[in-house]
């Protein structure tokens, strides 16, 4: 497989047997557990919410994932962060 400077950036290609695709990383919205909920039993209890595919989205990169978790933690503590827009 050759690489072209004119090709798309920031993709993870999937390939096999002459077929090609773009691999996309989807992540569920998840849940923010409070300080008193961060234990194996609470985690197991919330597993259906954690794994729910409703409103899942493509994560364009690690920075977007970091922003998502920072916003969840802030909201869980009653802190409103400025909008990204």
C-alpha cells in the first residue's frame, strides 16, 4: 500500500484481501459516577447506562475524548464550563 500526500488525513484504514475501509472509533455518552459511587458494585449497577449505544458518536481524536470526560466531571460537581461553540 502506498501513501499519498493528497490522501485524507487522520484516518485509520482497515484493509484485508483487497478490500479497504475506514475504521471509526465510536464512544457511548457514558456516565459520571460520584465520588461515593466509584466502586465495582456501583460500576456494575450502571453498566447498562455505560454501554448504551443511544447517542453514541464518533470520537475524532483524543482531545475530544478528554473534553468529554472533563465536561462530565464538571457537570457532576455542578460546574458549568464555557461552550465550545
